[in-house]
């Protein structure tokens, strides 16, 4: 006998609310280290982009990827103070 149909509403689409990236690195001599980072996924955010940013963060923290150079503030033309040096 077939199951009776139900009047359940359609399932809601999957909404990802947070992303966690975890990486385990072998240190040798039967040792390893584990590092994880979690970030929220706000409405309108692309979960894949959040995961990519977390992955880059985790790899940088573990030394698997070089750290990005710090941003330098832009100096507007004529704003340098080289004229103040007396020599």
C-alpha cells in the first residue's frame, strides 16, 4: 500500500548562516597542528566568497601563504614635508 500524501509545505531553501574552515598541518615527528576560523554569512553575502576569504586567512596564519603587505596611506601631491628638512 503506498504512503498517504502529506500536506507539508515545500521545504525551505538551504540558507548558509556561517562557514568554518579548518586545516591540519603535519609538523613531523607524529605531531600536527589544527587551526580553524569561523565567519558569519550575512543575508546577501556569497558563502563561497566568505569561504575563500577564510581559507586565505587560515593559510596565512599557518604560514602556508605569505602575509599581505600592509596598506600604505596615499599621500596627496604637495603634502610631503621634505621642504622642512634643513639639510
